[in-house]
């Protein structure tokens, strides 16, 4: 006798909230292998973007994250979107649960949409070119350059302490230089944005990992400022500039779907 397999109940996966009051149909681009229809559920002038989904906890895997983001990116072509936390699923297999959420949290959604209307998130990562910035430190810091010159004439086994010392000096100088570059970048870009979120950098060579909330009308000026910075510092750095992104750094809705 074959063992029965539990089939998950059906619910509604919630991607984001927008201001819209008419029907919406984004086609079969939903979460999971089933590629369910993504559509809008309206309450007053606000819509939730959803698709049918089994009530499961989606793994934080690349394929799932990409699907979630692709839906948001498609909606963002027309609307300002309040992104909802990954793997948020209403436990109702019809629209009723979503409608109750929209009614219950209408004021919060309305206020956030008003706050975020006409704005977008732009991301910037800046990394140092290791060999180039190292050589620039040697040129700039006399003490390091002179000590390095002395070490070149000494055998490695007789200059261990000096080599450790110069390594510490270079690390300290690199920290100082990258902090100066970071401040220079922020001093130029901060005034062109509404809000800024500095995220953790990873690796010694990353100077900055930052998200900017920018008004749509200011985007061209912001783009030019980033291009000017890349032209100015491009000898020493690699600029990775990305936009338009979902507003994750400034809004991520956590919706309690239990009992609703």
C-alpha cells in the first residue's frame, strides 16, 4: 500500500502593494515551478500583487529570489511598489484574505505609498583596484616608501619584523584612504538623494555598499554625478551602479497573514 503524500493547502503569495484600482494581469510568472498567474487584488485605490501558491516556506535560493524580484521589476515598470517580505503567503485560497489585509492595513499602505511615490532605489558598490591603490599609497606616504626601499636590500629572513611593520602601516594607510574616498563619494551623492542606507561592505577592497532613495526627477543628475565620480576616481576604483531596484532598503513590508 502506497503511503499518502500530504499535499499543501493553497494560498495567495503576496509580492507587493501598489496604488491602483483597476484589474491587473501580469501573466504566468508566479513563484515556484507552476508559474501561476500574477494579478492584482483591489481595495479602494490600493492593490496587492499576488499569485496562487501552495502554503509552504519557500527556500531562500537563487531561483526563488530571482522569481520574486522579476515580478516586482515587472510591476515597477508602471507603479511605485512597496515590496513585501519574501515568502509571505495568505492562508486563504481565494481573494478574501488579501482583501482583509488591505482593509486592515489600508492607512499604513496609503501613507507609505504617498511617501514613496515618485522615488526609486539606486544601488552603488565601489571597490578598490588593489594593485593600483597600493602603489598610490607607496607614492603618497614617505615613511612607507622609505622603509620599503630599505627592505628591498635585505634578505627575507633578516627583515621579518620590518615586513610585518610595513604591512601594518599599509593596512592603516589603506583604511584611511578608503574612508576619505567613501566620504568624498557620499558628500557628492547624499545631497541628490532623499534618503541613504549604508550597508555592510564585504571584503577588504570594498569601499562602500550603499543604497540611495532618489526622486525620479533627480535621477539624471544623480546618474551624472556617479559618472563624474567614476571618471575622477576610476583609476583607483571599480564602480558598480545599479538601478532601478525594489525599495528593499527603505521599505520591506512584514505582513502578518495568520488568522486573517
